[in-house]
């Protein structure tokens, strides 16, 4: 709970100062931290290594993430935006496009439970239905099944705190960076040592250099990332150690933080792979995508 207390102090500081990017992320992160910390007290945990996402959404725009859901498991899907959000919505559809869960109520904190009737890939879509301005949105997937992970909510708060500190340093030093609107810029989840994940079918809207930053909670000691070009949409080997079609960049140095700067072409699809090589128990990790 120490990290949550620190979050509260940072939020109070932000409210009395001029708002920078880190302040808006702090607003969203605080809401997500409070909720996930509370729900974990009732036996819920994050659903694996790709269970937390972030995007900057313009009003009327949506962003989607597809992932595997197990039959019979009860899932909780939530979303929060910064203080500019008025109405956010959640829709979950199956592979046939059928809506299987939703929260379309007029509020800025949509939340729905979902128990799949069959295992498969489902798509979660978050929509900024109404807002005062562009909104930083975080959304996540949790379950109440028996989990190998312990205290994933608390570890998530730790990683969120590190992310806000990172952007605070950038803001204080007038760092030049931007977010592609209406695209996922943050992906994360709870991971064990030697576990890897692959975020594929990523496309930049323009030809440009992008920064990729990976880090985790205090448990993570060595975190590596790499970016590979795909053969085509959906054509990728998700294995971190795979002989990839074309390596674009990587950071395989020993350390808890991984960074790389890569040139992306708008016409190509890319796979962002990340792996926890060393950790003291499970840790919560995030990978960020920023544009120059």
C-alpha cells in the first residue's frame, strides 16, 4: 500500500501545478490503481502477461485489443480515463463478431463481467463516446480463477508508479515525444521469470522513429524487448527466441529497464516482443510505444 499512498501524494501535487502529460497519466493511473488494489482483496488477479493496455483516444474514437479467454472462467473487464473523460464504453465480441459483454452506460468508468461459453479469441473495444478533450484511457482484464500470481494488483501499482515517474522526468526536462492517437501505446501484465509475450500487427500511421521502453515492478531484474517486422498481417512467430523474418531493433542488455529507438514504415506490420529473463517471483511489466 506504500506505492498507493505515493500515488495519492503525486496526484495532490499534480492538482496544484500546471498539467503535463504525466499529470493526465497520473489521473488515469490512480483510478486504475485504486480499483485493481481493491478487487485483488477479493481474490481477483490480472489475467496473465497481456492484461493491461493504454491508449490516447479522441472523442468518438475506439481502440481494440484481442486476446484469449478460457471457457467457464469469470473475467472482469474495466476501463478508466483521465479527468477529461465523460463517457467511455466497453464492448467484447467473439470471433464471429457477436457482442458477448458490454457496458454502454453513460459514465467514465465502464466495467463488465464475462464468463465465456467457449474458449477462443475475443476482442475488447474501448470507445471514447464523449469527453472534454483527448483522453488517456487504461483498460484491463482480471479473473477470479485459481491463479499462480500473487498480489498482482499491488505489483501493478508499483509499475504504474514507475511509469508516472518516467513521464514526470520527461516533462520536467522538456522531453520531446508524442502519442499516436487512437492506437495502443501501452501493453503489460503479470509475468513469471522466463515468460515472454508478443504484441503483433502493430502499424505506425506515418513513417517515423519510435521509442520503445520496457520496465517492471521491483521484482523484475532483467527485462528484454525487441521489434521484428512481420511477413504480413497475423503472420508472426510469437516465440521470443524465434528466427524472425526481420529484426528491427532490440535491447538484450542485463537490466530492469529496456529501451530502443527504431524506424517504422507505415506500410509494414510489426511485432513487439518482450521477455522477463530474471525476476524474484512474478512481476508486473509495461512496454511503452512513443513517437518522436
